[in-house]
């Protein structure tokens, strides 16, 4: 079913308040991929810029009342200045409302990071593992 739906190709940018709102919404809906909100409030850079890129459609077969979500790679800027990688499930209409990155100077470095640029995962960061 979802294999036929095209993924949005835009890289989206969000500030920390918007990221917290998206994470809260994912938690409220009990979506599969999301970060702990308390951890995020402590570690996300308050004035950070975070990036989302849709990588697949995800549906919860045991919860047919929910529409398919976009599973997004999330580049999260931490208070330390480090960027780490996570996943976040977002409803399509919420993803569409986000701001697309239109500057090549901004988007290209993020695309390189997402393409295997050595980002640690949130799990690796929490466990103190090297990138």
C-alpha cells in the first residue's frame, strides 16, 4: 500500500520549540519512533536548528485508526554543539507544514551527514560511544 506513495523529497528544518511539539505529538499518538521528551528538553540546543528527512512510510497495522506516518531521520543539535542522529515518526500533514531548506549552503552539509557523514546516534551519545 505505502510502497506506491512517493516520499516527500524536501529536507525540513525546525527550531527546538517546533521539535518539542512534534515529539510531544508523536508521544501523544504513541508512534513508534520518538525521543523521550524530558531527555530532549535537557539536551537539545535551546536555539538549535534541527533537520528532518522522510525515509519511509510507516503504518501501525494494529492501530488502523492512525494514518500512515513518515518515518524521518532527525539531525538533532545538542547543547554541546554536537549533532546526533535519531528517528521521528511524523504525520504527513504535520511534515508538510514544516519549513523546507532551500539554501544549498545549508542543505548540502546536512545531506552529507545523512548520507553517512559519521553522526553518532542518540543511543551512542547516551552510552558515551564514539561516532
